[in-house]
C-alpha cells in the first residue's frame, strides 16, 4: 500500500513496501504530483529515473522504499528527487555490455539529470538516499 507521508507546499514524500508493485505506484504518485505542481513536462524523465532507482532498491534492499520530491522554488531552481532505502551501500555504476539486461540505471540517471549523488539517510536509519536534480524546461 502507498503511504503519502507528506505533501505540503514544495515537498511530497511517499513510502512504498519492498514489492514489485512499488515501481508502478511510485511512477503514478510522482506523475500525479508533478501535474499538481504544473510540472508535467518533467513527467516522462522523472518517472523513468524514479523507476530505475526504485527497481535498484527492490533488487538489493528488503525494507521500505522512500520517494521524495522537492519542487523548484526561489531557493532551488531545479526539481530535486530522492529515493531512499535501508541498505547502506551506495549504488555502483557499471558498464553494461550491449546484450546485458541491466546495468544502465545509474547511467540513465547521470545522463538525464543535471546533478546526482548519494548520501546517508537520516540519523539512525542506516540506509542511503540516491538523489538527482532535473532542470526546468525552457
């Protein structure tokens, strides 16, 4: 079940259980929130990158997956997206061979975003957050 933890002003945040439906639910929640904020133009790329990061979390972590959006504002000129899970190990980019089924998620994030990185999740969680910024269209 999707749980909206916080949707106020410039921030929307959800927690998804670590099951395959999390990818679909995260995409739907993100697309809906972007429409609410009038940022539909960022919908395709944002949902693609969120799908990749949530899929990575599902593949390697066993706990809940957090997704957080921070809307551009006077202090922030880009959409900030964060995907968190309880696994402390940062993701590793790898070079995928042409016939590999996986291994391109972080390459997509790096290529489509303005900036991206990882950081430890909040104190006491032991997890990590992978974040990326998307510039506004235009």
